[in-house]
């Protein structure tokens, strides 16, 4: 019996060695790939002085939302563009008044470096105005852009360039945005810019903010074709009455990000661009995995555009993060190719999990580790020599 096993195992060893030898010869004769495999981590450029910052925010995007996007599109061994960013960290994200943040308090922290109460847009709990990193950089001569697939007056984009006590004040946010000077604003929300006499309006006054935007030097566009024709200057793109709906006339998130970069990159002092995948959150509120995956992949395509620009530019910092996790999503079971996926949800609301932050570009290592979400604009302010920051403005 013992002898038999010995004979059997020596035969296995011999066959194994022969196979290894053949494999080795075969591998040697293969040419080395010229480009890294599509799962490799992108090598970051060296830490020179940063010129531009592109901040991607996946609203409601937790680790499992990214995992679902990866599995459904590429399987367990694939990697999204987000996955290939070289620096990772975690952000703690509670609000000033609540363990579970909403997008308003979350984006206020990411924009201004201050904690505030849920629903407040870049105001402190006592209604003091918080200066945002976008505003501080514009004062230093940077150009700025905001891109979202919600209305452009929705909580996340609003927190970078508007200040109101309640996120639902979208008509007032629209009025502030057209006076903000932000060079590129692309998203939905036309209804908040048109006077109440228009049946599609969500205003209760006769202000025509599209006219006002034109007076302030903006070209106003409402579909992909009109957007593609713009090659310089200020642009306000309002592609649907409220949120964007993946309709044929609309540009994709990646197309909006690409156009924003094209319009902002010529500014001599650099630019700040925020791009939001707004509806990852909405799919998660409804516990709809397919909706989450679709929005996740559209977001990843936009991140790819940012990374491609940064790889060529070498002086652009790209950050990808979220304001909070939505749905308490977990991957409970499924197949390695991702065709089958069993999702579990603990909630139809936001949760208190930390969210990931990914970095690529000069000084991206500053974002590794576990940070409070307020640290993001504070670190950016340090990198760009903005001081003091955070700061308030009394008016
Ligand atoms: Zn939400």
C-alpha cells in the first residue's frame, strides 16, 4: 500500500515538472506586453506642484457598489478604472447633528472643511457662511466646473458654490449658481432656472435665470449636440427639467466630464472640477442593483476620462470618493463571472459606514489612511497654498 502511494506520487511529481518546463518554455517565447494589463494599478506621476484637481463624487457609493459594478461588468478578476488608482483611504462621514449624514452635510464637509447639520448647504449650523475650496481657488485665479447627473442645483454640486439653509431651496440655489462665476456647470435642473409662467417651471417667481446666465456671459445648452459645439468660454448645460434620465439627447457623464476638462484646461492658473455620479444613491435608496450598476459604470467611465487627462498632464490630482454609503449593500453570493449576484440590503437610506477615497496624481498619498471627510478640502488647501482654510465669511 505504502509502496503504491510512493510510486503514484513520484509519477505525479514527474508529470508536474514536465508540465512546468513546457509552460516555462512557452512563457519565454511570448513577447512581453507593451501596455500594462487592464487590471494593473496606474503608476502615479511624481509629486510636483499640482495645477488641477478633479474631484469625483459617487453619491451613495460604498465598497459594495464598486464591487457590484466590477463583478457585473468584468467578473471577479476584472478591475474598474477606479480600482486601478494607486492610493486608497477611508473617510468618516457623520454630520454635525446626526450619525448618518445626508448629501448636503456630506458635500459641505468635502467642499468647505466644516461639519454641518443635515440638509444645510455650505452654511454652518448657526447659518454662518462657509467658504468652499472651489470659491477659495477661484479667488486665486483658478477656473471651476461642476458636473452632475441630478439637477445641477441638487445638494452635492450646490455645496461647492451656493449657500442656503435647506437643500430643497433649489430655486434659490439656481439664482446663486448663475452669479457664482463657476465657468462650467453641466447637469439637469432646467425647471429651477425658468420663470413660473412656463409650465415646466419649479420656480414661484418670474425670474428667468437662463436669461440672467446669458447676461453673465454663459452659453446655455440643452442637448449633447449643442454642448459638443462649445469650445471656449462659460457654459451652463441644462439637459433635463429635473434629473438627467439617460435620454438620447443627453450627453453621458463621461462626455460632460470630457467637455468640462476641455473647457477648463486652458486656464493659466489651473482648475477645480467636481464631477458627481448622482444617481448611484438613488438606485441604492430603491435597493435596485441594476440601477446601481448602470450608474456605477457610467461613473467609472467618467473617472477614466479624468485619469486619462491626468496621465498625460502629470500635474492633475484625481480623487474619487463618496459622501456616504446608501442601502447597506452587501454581496451575499454569486458567480465568479458576475453573471449571478445575490445582493443584500440593510436599509433604504444612508448608512454610517466609512466611504472609500481613491487618489491618483501628485501628492495623492496625502489621502491614504483614515480621515474625517472635512480633511479632504483642508489637504487640498494645503497643497494649493490656500490659507487660512477652512474659513467663514460674514455678510
Ligand atoms: Zn441619498
